[in-house]
């Protein structure tokens, strides 16, 4: 199976590198690829990785303990959920986080942590995606931030300063 993962990793990197190249050249991209290009551009700290993606091979890549490819895949997953409004709680959670004072990029990453946790559970338990559990986790994040926001605003707030 390791060969299958390596092959998939290589194909994924090639595709990502091609999308980066096309986006930088002003080429035409379909909607989903354009979203990915936007996500890549929102992570300039990895620009050199995107530049070399097509020729990187299949070795593990990390930057400050983060795999840039996994990072943008999760970020894009959240963006796709928002674009498709599926599940609707993703957009609702984003709105709560924005109202709580987080910038959009930071809020996307917070939702991405929920995505990551669900992926981890899927892999650990070898089970299918549990949309109900995922939605409940999003609602929990939103509820926590609503409470935190009310407490913060009542005391001058960490984000309201």
C-alpha cells in the first residue's frame, strides 16, 4: 500500500504544481482549481514548495512541523464546504468566528482543525465520515466562541481592543 500512497502523493503534487503554475501565469482554471490556487496564494510561506511541487518526488515534506500539502488540502476542504454550503454549519461557524473577531484566514484554520480531527478519527477507527459528529463539532466550536466572545466583550475583550 505504501507504493499506492507514494504514487497518489506524486500525482497530487504534480496537479498542485500545475495549478500553481497556471495561476501565476494568469491561466484559466475551473472553479475548484481556482479555489485551490487562491488557497495556495494565501500561504506565501510555502511559495517555494508550490514552485517545486511538480519535481519534489514523494518524500515527506514538512515546514516548521507542518506538511504544506496536507495544510492546504484541509484549507481547501473548508473552502469547498463553504462554496457548496455543505454542510451549512460550516458557513454558520465561519460567521460566528468572524463576529468573534477572527480574521477569515484564521477562522478557516479553526474550522480546519475540526476537519483534521474528523479525518484523524476516520483513520484511527477505520470508519466512514460521520457527518452528524462533524456538524456537532462545528456547532461546539461556534458555541464556545459565542460564549468566549460575550465574556471578552463584557470585560474589554481580547479581540475588541
